[in-house]
C-alpha cells in the first residue's frame, strides 16, 4: 500500500476474521500496524440516536431494547423495556423527535431524562459526550 486510501480500502474490504499488517512511514519514522477484523452488527443509520455511545439502544417507540453492560445507561439503572418519555421539558414520541432534540442539545451539560418502567416514572441524568 502506498497511501491512506489504499489502507482504508484494504481494511474496508478485508474478509471477516482476517489479519492485516501495514507499515507506515512518515517523517523518517516507521510504525508497524497489525489489525484483526471481526464481524460487527449492521445498524441502520435511521435507527441511530446519538445515545448508543452511552449504552442506550431504542426501538422506534423509544422503548429501551438494550442497556450495554458497564455503560452509563446500566450504571443509571436503566433496563430493557424502559420507555423514554422526555428530555428536559420536551416530550418525545419518535426516534425522529429524539434525534432532532439530541442534535440541538448542548454537549457536556447535564440534561434530565424522564423514563417510565411498568407504570412508574423516574428521572435520570444525561451528559452527551463531545463529538
């Protein structure tokens, strides 16, 4: 490989489970890279909400499908089946509402999220990571 584009293509089109090696030279220094590819679930971009890095995975009705082990979501006691009702004083009805609101929320500031679990409503806090 002679440039970063070729490296990117090699990684992108590598077979799952394969190992790649590359030597990168820059400013009279050389580094060896070793990469192992693995399978990753495909997530539709329309399903992303910006909360996945915090361990929250929602369905189209804003029901939490999964709280990742060791994540911020899990540490706040969120469970599969919890329904996201609002953030701040803005009620949410759909993933589109959630994406629109999250794209406009200030980062690195605390926001309050209202969830419902089996008829019980509770608040938790959210701090969006910096992009």
